[in-house]
C-alpha cells in the first residue's frame, strides 16, 4: 500500500440504463439528420422558388408548432417550479410559429410581399419576452438583496456592452434613417431596432443563466439555452445590413431557426432520457473530476469581458474616424458605473466571507486540536499531510513526526491487505451511496507496540481524512468476554459450546474425510464423595488439578474441555490413518493413559484424595454429525461406568440400539401408567415352622399390548433409566430425560392399590397384612404429602397391623433423624416396619441401630448362596442371630429351593418368601390360597403349593423373578 489514494482510486460510470442511452442517441441522430437535411435543401434552393417559400415559411411554422407542443406537454407532465418556464417557452415558440405562418400567408397563399410592419412582425416581437422571463424562472434565485442587485448589474453589463457594440456597428445607421423623416421610415426603423434590442436582452439572459443556472434537470435547461442561443444568432444575422435587404424565404439562414425550434422541442424529453437515474446531476458532479480553474473563474470574469466589449464598441467609432455617438457614450458610462458598483458589492462580500471563513477556520481548528480523536489527512500518494496534536496522547508520537510518513508503514502487516481492500472498495463506491466507511486495524505507537485503532474514513480531494481513536481496551475487553463465553470459569478449559464448535470444525473442515478423529467423554468416579466428605472447595481444587492433568496429557492440536460438573471431554484429531484397528488401538492407549493420569492421587487440603475415571471413546464415522459423535462418546462412557467404572469403553452401535429400546420401553411405561395397564399381584410370606401365610407382599406388574406381564425386574430397570439421575458431582443426565415423577406416581399407585385391596380382603374375612416396598427417599419425598399414608389407611378403614412397609435404606446420605420421626409416627398408627435388603448396602447396620424396625428381611443375595457357600452360610446365620436377639421376626426373600428352606429354618429364620412356596398371585388365586391358609413346608424334596401365574393360563409371567431382584445399572 504505497499509495492508498491515487493508486486505489477507481470510478464507476454514470448510472443509467443501456436502453435509455440508446434511445437518446437515436433521437439525437434523428435531430441531426432532419436539421442537416433542411440545411442542405436550403443551400440548394429546394429545387424551385415556390417550394423554397413553402419550406421557408410553413416549414419554420411547423417546427415552431412542434416546439410549442413539446414544451407545453412537458410542462403539464412535471410538478415543480420549472413548469412556468416551459409554459413560457411553449408560448414563445407558438409566437414564432404564428409569425412564420403569417409570413407564409402573404408569400405563398396571396403571392404578395410581406408588408412592414405586419402581424408577422408583432408575433416575432412577442417571441423574445416570454423566453426572457422563462430563463429568469430557470435561473438560480439569489438569496440576498445584494444577490438580486448583482443579477441586475450582470444583466446590464452584458446587455449594455452588446448594445454598445451593436449600436456602433448597425443600429446607429437605422436610427439616422428614422431621423431623415422619409415616409414610412420611422416604423421600419423602429422595427429594425426592436429586433436587435430584444435579441440583445435575450442573449444577456442566456449568458447570465449559463453561470447561474439551477441544478434541477440541468441537461434539459442547457439544451433549451442552446436552442434559444441558435435562434438569437439567426435573428442577429437577419437584422444585419448585409442580409436584411437581400433575405428571401427558404434561404440557408432559415436552417438556423429550424434547428433551434427542433432543439427546443427535443430539450425536455431527449435530455431526460439520457439520465434515468434518481439524481443524475448530483451523481455526475460527485463523479466528475475537479473543475478546471478557467472554467470555474468565467462567472467572475463576466463583468470584465462586458466592459471589454463596451470598450471595443467605443474604439470602433474612434478608429473609424466617426463622431462618438451619445448613445454609445451614455451606454458605456452606465456599463462602467455598473461594473464599479458590482465590484464594490463583491469587495464587501469578499471581506465578509473572509472574516466568516477565518472564524470558521479558527472554530474548526480549535475543535480538531481539542479533540481526543486523532484526525489525519492523507494525500492521494498515501503520505500524511496533516496530523492533529492528539496523536501525542493517543499514539505516543508527535504530530510533526508523523507528517510526511507513509500511512502504509504505520499499519500492521497482517492488517494491511484488509485495509487496502476496504479503501479500494470505498473509493470505488459512489459518494452519494457511501459517504464514509469504518476501518479497524493495528497502528504502530511511539513505543513500538501495536494499538488497536478504529478510524472513520472520508474522501478529501482524491485522498482520505481519517478520524481515529484508540480502542485497544475495548478490543481486550471483547477478547476477555469472548474467552469467558467459550471457557469454563473454574478450570479455564474450553466449555461445551467451544468444544462442540471445534468438533464441528473437525468434521466439516479439511479433516472432514479423516475418520480417525475421536471424541473422549470422561467422568470422574467418586467425585461426589469428595464434595460430601471434605467440601466443595476441595472438590473445586480437585477439578482444577484434573483439568491441568488432562490439558497436559493431550497433544498440541487436540482439545481438552470441561462440559460441566465432573464431566470432561477431549477431541483427538485424526492422523489420516486408514487402518481402523490400529487407530482404535492407538486412541485406546491414549484414553487409558488419561484414565491412569486422572486416577493418580490428588493432594487436596493437606490430604490425599483418590478418584477414578470412566472414559467413553467414539470415532468420527462417515457422515456423522457433531451431536451424534458426542452422544456416542457419552453412551460409551456410561457403559464404562455401568461395567464397573475406572475403565475405557469403545462405542459400539448396539449401545445406541439399547438406548432406543429403553427409551421406547420407558415411553410405553409412561403411557401404561396413564392408561391403567398395571396389575397388582401378591406373593405370600410363609412361616417356615408351620407353613401358614403370615403376610402377602404387593408387587406391580405391567400388562403389555401382547398380553405379557412384565416383572418388576423389567419395568424397574426402565424406571431407573427414565429417572436418569444426576451423576456424581451434580452432572446432568446425558442419555435420558429425567422422569422421577413417573416412578413416584407408580409408587403412589402401588401403595393405594395395595391398601385398597387389603381392606377389601379384610372385609371378606382374610386378616392377612399386606407388605409394600418403599425406599427411604420416597418416604421422605416432599412431593408426597406428609400424611398421605395415614389418610390412605383412614380412607380405606384398614385396621392396625394390617400394613407393613418394607423400608429400603441404601443411601448413606439419608437423614436418619427425619426418617426416624417419620417411622415413629407411622408405628403409632400400627404400621409395621420391615428393614428390607438386610445384609447389603451401606446403611443397614446404622438403620438397624437408629430406626424403629419390627422385622428384618434378608437380602436375596444371601439366600441364593446360603446352601452352596459356607461363608454366606455363616454370615446369614450371624444376621439371623442378631434378629433373634433383638426379638425381631426375620423374612428371607428369594427362597426358591427346598434346600434353602431347610437351611434357613435350621438357622432360626422365621419366615420365607419365594418360589419354594408360591409365586406372585392374582387376586383370585390369592384368595384361594388364603382360604386354604397354609403351604406345605419342605422337609425333603418338596414342590410349591401354587405356581405363580394367571388363572386359566391366559397370562404369562415373564421371568418369574421377584421385584427385589438386583437390577444391573442402566
């Protein structure tokens, strides 16, 4: 950018359609052909004297009529201050038409010489005054009295000088002829004087208007002026002594009048077609180079030129030896007086303008010098010609030091190309459409550092004016805000939005065809325990250290990010490898190295903390979207957590199929809950000593559209999936929509239905308690009204001791104080409490120690191995001994084999529940069993009294397992 002005300067052509230009050119050619044809015919005498008279009279009359109609039509079509002028031009042309028509009447029709004076002379004399007034209408009106005076003086200067010259050449002879007193000489002399005087007045207006014309429709006005000037020239030749005596109609002189009339007819229409744009004059002035000095000074030279013409008129009389005429002396003196007055007015105006200019210059100089912005003027060569004093404070460089410097040397090389492009585009645009532009670039300061500068650029005599300000702090703030919007505030790693954008770039950019790009999703196992044990501040420190380890472990071109909570991610860009197995092995090694790094002990708050990392890996398969790739990695990470945590899992398509299957099943579960597709079954709890039914356990079954009853192990797995649950550290659900409200509604339905059916059985005489399983979290859930269980018992009339709540306490964070108060209130109503899942979980011993419990229910995991495993046999015997010492009843669930019955009975277990006695029963089979009252207790080989199922075998129990069967994590 050596010359950001002239070298970049480009201009566009004038606005206008090609169709309009071609039509205007055709009209000009037609005008030239017709005028040339008339001139050639007149020069050759038209072939006959009669045709010459017709063309010289009626031909001119037709041309004048055409001009009158054209100007009149145009005046009616426009609505502006020009309308009176074009109406006057139409009337002037009509007078010329009438005069030539009368002339032709005498010469052609009557065959007589035209008398002098005649009606034709009257019409011709009426041609000039309307044209003069019309020109005054078109002139730019002065805004001050001095302007009006100068307009009158300019008119007299031109008219007086022409009158002096004309009087000296010809008009004095006509005046002397009038004084001779010959008969008829006075009218003819007056007529011969009237023509040139009116022409002089018209010429004066033409010249004055040329320098004071309005900007509106300038082309049409210029064409009309040219037409009137051609007519005046022909009139001057006609009134000259050489031609006036020998003139005959049809001569070459008529071609001037004919061409003037046609040009006036063409003026309003043809000129307008040449510039169909919205403002062609302003656009042309904006695009036109600066006026030449001589052209711009012609208006100022007009008075002196007029005085020179007047002086030539006087010198002509003196040199010819004739006596100076009084008219010449009087006219010359008035011209000189007018020139003196005009110059005096101009002098006063110049003095006033000079003072005003000085005031404005001082005003703007104070504004520029006092402005905090730096104002610079660059020449067309790119050199700085002016720099305001603010440069010292903004750039750290004195203004004098910058003046004369190339602008390109001050702009950062990386920004120079963009600045040059914008400057070229700006200079090529029309100023009316784009008066300014804005440029941001880095500018070298006096200390050598680069400042961010914002400049408003304007055109200035082919160069540029730059109004610049330092925006470095704003740019830094924007960069900080942008960084904050794209990075995690705690770890300063890219956040989810930036990570997603980089994944999209990797899939759609130059690496779009590289399918070895991989995304890793990382979850810290055990982070929640850190927050709960040593506090959230320590948890934040652990996250910061984990982020640092992750950032240090990835390559320079890869991206490590924190997605939220204890979730991290990494984008491993592909290396172009086409060997999928080798690439998977390589990425698996990277992921395993990250897992090992993140699982190293952390030194937090003076103590050593350990967490593990579960990592899911997904590769960029062909045509995969960023969201699908990240979802696949998320699914793989969940599979890693479900498979035991602290491991790396590669994504496989069946993972997504499993998610879709579970989502569909969860959707059907929610629909079934509203459509009443759940059925309630009961499994008897049998005394191991007598075989009597001591209680029944309520279990829900889901009747599918195919008639299958899904067991709790099936739909509870779906419910766990639909609940989703927050991950450790509070991270949100990734692959499912949380639906805890559905499982809460299912629990409420199960309790209400079990209590209602138990009340009906009691009224029928079957006084057997019903047991309903409920988690501690559900019992304390605020969405469940505090007195809901009590209200349910009262509404159904269920007697005391008829309801057993099997309480499951598996979360160590359960508030035991609240739970103890809640259970105590229920026990006062006669509700029995059974501790479910005893022998497993975190909180069994604490619950037994603190909670009011009536019976213990052994976990089926102990019962299943009580025969085969001596270790489990001893553990189970010890737990049963604890129950017996505390005076509690004990219930073993999942008792499916006779050997288990005998072993448990020998260890002191009081009750059993399982397939060794009965499976879950519908209401009909349950009542049959209650009527019977007992089941045979195996003493050796034994079979259950009733097999689970539906009456008549119309329903199939899918997987005949109990609802407390442990469910693998979804």
